[in-house]
C-alpha cells in the first residue's frame, strides 16, 4: 500500500508541476501582452506628441497671421471711414487717387489672405501626409491607436 501512496503523491506532484508550468506559460503570455501594450502606448504617445507639435506650430502661425490680418483690416476700415468723412471736400481727381490707393490696399490684403489660406492648406496636407506615412509604416499600431481613441470617445459620450 505504501507504494500506492507514493505513486499517488508522485502523480500529484507531477500534476502540480504541470499546472505550475502552464501558469508560468500564462504568466509569460500575460507579460508579453502587457509589454506589447506598453510598447504600443509609448509609440502612440510619441505619435501624439509629434502631431501636437505640428498642430501647435500651425496654430501659432495661423494666430499670428490672423492677428496681422485683423490689424490690417482694421487699419483699412479706419482709412475708409476717414475717406468717407473727407469725401465731400475732395475734388474728383483726389477721390480717384484715394479710390486707387484703397483698392491697392484691399488687393494687398486679399493677396495676404490668399497666402494665409495657401499656407494653411500646405500645413494640413503635410499633416495628412505624415499621418498617412505613419499608418503605412505601422499599421497595427495605428489600428491600436484608433481603437483606443474610439473606446475613449465612446466612454466619454456614453457618460453624457
């Protein structure tokens, strides 16, 4: 009987060792998944920071251009108001000359606005190109970022 008990204890130890081995395998798999998730998180963070940098640069340029444009438009409006107030006392030649000056300033502003719009378009295209390039280079990470963003937005909108 003693040999029987030893065999039972031996098989119990073997089963315990197998279970521990499977647990170790599961632990390794879990660790690998956690490492991969952390790696994706780090890369997504790097991409997000780069995108924020590009966005902030574009935003800064747009704000400067908009401030300059507002200032120029305000100046043009003030000059136009002054011209309207002086118009009754001006001769036809002076009015023609003032009209030509105002149209030249307006044309300059229109050209500046077109330049701002073109620059904004270039920056948007550059952002789209870099995003497309990132997605092509790292499709799985891009999908993970998209899924994560979707989940986050879903949770935010669900709360409301």
